[in-house]
C-alpha cells in the first residue's frame, strides 16, 4: 500500500476523525518503526475495550508496533479476547469462524501471491491459545506441514478469557478453572515443540514482560515467513480477570513465568538464520 | 494448455458454437472450471465429489488455474477458500454430504463476507446410517445460509450452472456465493451428452472492484473495517448495524433474480403448462418425472412438469402462477425431509393441493412408476373425498 491510498482529498480531510488524520500524518506506514519507537508515532491499534491490565491487549499492541511493514500486513484472527483490539487496528483484519485462522491465512496468502507477485504481503495470524491449540490445532499444524509462508502468533492467556475463563489446552496442569473443577489433568499442549517438528523455520517463546525482545522476534518471524516458510511466536499474555491477580501485576506475573514455563527460547533453520543475518547487515 | 482468449460472458455462454461431448457430470465440472478463468481451487477428497476435483487439479497442472492444493478437511477447505476470496480472486471448490455438514459454519461466512465463491455440491446421504448414496438432504440444511442455490438436473445443467454461477455471483448488485447442486452419482458418475463451448475461450478475470466490500489486500481502503466490535454489544446501534448487514444479504439475493432469469432463462421451466396435475421437482427428480409424464401420457393422462432451477432465490411468484389452475401438485424428491415440498407449500395458496411425495432416500433411484402411483393414489383420494366416501 502506498501512503497515497489512505491520504484523504483535502475536501474530505476536515470531516475525518482526529485519529484517522493522525494515522495519515504520523502513522507507522512505510517508516520501518518498531517497539522502541512507541510513543513517537500514531499506533495502528486504536483504543479498545479490554479489561484493565489485560496481557492480550498489551501483546496485540506490541505485535502491531513490531510489524516490519504494516502498510502491507494483513492480520487473520479468530473469535476471543484478541478480537477486541484487533478489530480496531488500521490494517486489514479478518475474523470469522472460531479456529479457522490458519486455513483462512493459507488461502489469503496464496491469493495475494497470485495478485501481487512482486510485492510481498505479510499474512500474520494473531490469535489466542484456544484458537490455535484447541479448536484450530489441525489447521495450525497443517499450515505448517504445507510450509505456508505465514506467521502464526499465539497470545497465550492460558484460558478461554472471553467466555469466562474456562480451561484451555494451554492452561497449566492442575489449575482449577471453570470446566476443570478438579483441576486440569494434563500439561500445556506443547505447541512450541510441535512448531519445531511440523515445519516452522523460525520460532520464539516470549512474554509481554520483555517488549523489546518481543518486538525483535515478531519482526524476525515475519521477515523469515516472507522468504522462507512458516514461523511461530508464542507470547505469554497473562489474564488478571480470570487468573484473579491485580491488573497492576500483569508484568510481574509474566516476568515470573520467564523463569519457568515461559523461559525465552528461539529456534531457526539455517536458511532462516542466514536471512536474519542478512537483514541485520542491511 | 491451449492458449485461451477472454470472451464476453454473453458470447461464451450463449453465442459461441458448442460441440457435443459424451462425459460424466464430474468431467462437466472440470470443463466448466476450465473456461471459468479460476485463480485458485482447493479440494478435499469425498465421494462422489473426488473425481471432479482430481480433474480440477489436473487443470492446475495444465496451467488453467494459478494455484491448487488438497487441504486437511472440508471446514479448512471452505475457510481457505474464504481467505483466498478475501484476497480478491476467483475461487472454486466442491464438496458433498458429510463434507457439506462439516464445513457448514463457513457458508454463512461466505455470504456475510459478500464473496462470489462458486461451490459445487455433489449431494449424498448423511450419517447415520452411513451412506454414500445419492440424496439431497443437505440442500434442505443450506436453505438459509445466504448463498444462492441452483439445482442441476444433468451434466449439461451442471456445466452451464457453474459457469453462469460465476457470472451471477460476481454482479456488483449481487456479490454472493453460489452453490451449484447436483444429485450425486446419478449425474456425477453417469455419462451424458453435454454441449460444450470452445475450450479456447474463458470468462474475463474477476474484478475485485466489483465487490461491495473492500478487498482484503491492503490496497483498498478502508484498512480498518470496524470501529467498534459489533459482537458482544446489545445496544441499538450495533444491533442495527448487524441487522442491516443481514438485510442487505437478503436484498442482494432478491436482486439476483434478474440476472438468474437472464442466465438460466427463468428460475423455473414448465412443460405442459395447461395440465390440471402438475409435478414440481428439481435435480434428477425432474428427469424421472419426465419419464412419469411419458408413462401417464401412454395411459391418456396429461400431466405437467415444473422444473425448479433456482432454489435460492425461490421462484414463489412464478410457481404460484404456473400452478394457479392446478388441482393436484406432486413434489417428488430425493430426501427424507421433503424440503422442496415445504418450499412449494409455503409458496402457494390452497396448499392442500400439494402432495409432498414420493420421497426417495437411502440410495435407490426414483422409479418413475412411484411418481405415477403417487399421482393416481392422490386422484383416487380426491375422487373418494368428492363422493363423500
């Protein structure tokens, strides 16, 4: 997308809301900005109705800021908490039936390759744990098996947040939750390990407690997906509402997880590593 | 691949000289797709659809289609087709019976996203008991998904309705998915004479600017589609926005009538219009009804036949007019539920004239004699009722 496409004609400009004018005048399109530049530009995520202290909303905001080319990025989502911030994001955002995101992204990416063979369009799946690990797991894995050139990002709050905090496959073992009245009786689904064995050429596991690293891995994942193959980023986005901690403690909870289940981990294929090294030199 | 020229749809569909072929319904699908300038097709194996999508895969190999893959299940197929269509190209897929049901959640999404997807449905029974035999109960389950529904009688219809489906689906004032339905096996696995337009002609490419909603390519503003999620709000504004969107889908289906009349020569077609006994049928039940007409004529009985070509939109007004004079209306169909009978009854005054039978299901072909018996039985009942017996 060229900036011209979103620039209003002068006659129309005065009737547009301030947030839109800000986006045209000071948005991130075509400027190569990142998480470190937050505060200096108009973000593509608009105000949203998430709960106070929501880890998912922070995760979405940081991912949006880290997109290497927001002007050519399309986000595919699924119903759930992530929807609330994303539906108000100034990139094309699709959200249809629960769990279908990696199938939708596969079709979309391929069609955009047909229509824009010379202009890479980054198709990014940005979805919660229920969508990726439970109801959509088959489509998640098959998109990786097929080596679709898309980036899959999980914002993992370890519950079905939007429907009342029920157990998800990503909930911690033993956790007592709605629909797990005796405690969850199996471990977190090893989606990160599955990504390694199912065809992802780059993967990273991070939390919202480390925004700069989060931004770096998202950028790498998207650049690698553009050239090499499927990539996966799993972000811990704790949920104060359903996990019953103070909204002020979200970052502390995420930071604590970095010492355990959410210790930073990254993997990449040789081809992905070479590409990342090349992009650093440029 | 022979080099294809882009042809005006009017020329390709109606004017270009056709040549006769002797092919199966599945091959007729591939012949239509070959001429439809499809960008992408996605498939999942299910009987009796599989052969048609094998052939579509070969079209990809031959260069007639730009991308093709075998997906993981029917829900994933319909989701990926949705994604591909969002990207602004022309797409095709097909499914059948249990596959249709597995994919069900995506069909209203297609309509809601105003996507001109053409999908062929080779209808078959759904479990339980397990069946791969012909039945079209799935059509009854799809009546209110928002997609347009055309029901082909034979290979010729199937071929033509797929090509015409793209033309109607992509009209700017329609822009809805079109399902082209055929009764599996009877029409998919049997060979029939099909008149084909020249293979070196194809439809013009899909123009995403004909869509009433922005194409999903980050080149078509507005980039942000919603300001506030319509979901999860029960206030007046979000309710109205959601409802008006649905109303517009229904209105678009209404507007398709004009285009369907032009393309199909009418939403229904009448044989022996003056007869007091009318059979109303769709799909292969029309062919069996033609045979019943022949049997009845041999006995000196004049019976008329109304072939319903468009199930959605349903030709209520045309049907009422064509049956206004009729004393008896018989609706034979290939399913246990009798969805066509219900549609017919809902469209007509004095619907006690309508006999929703025979219904054939479980895998048998429809004996024309059964239609004859149903008519005679209903006439006997009428006579006895009139005589006060």
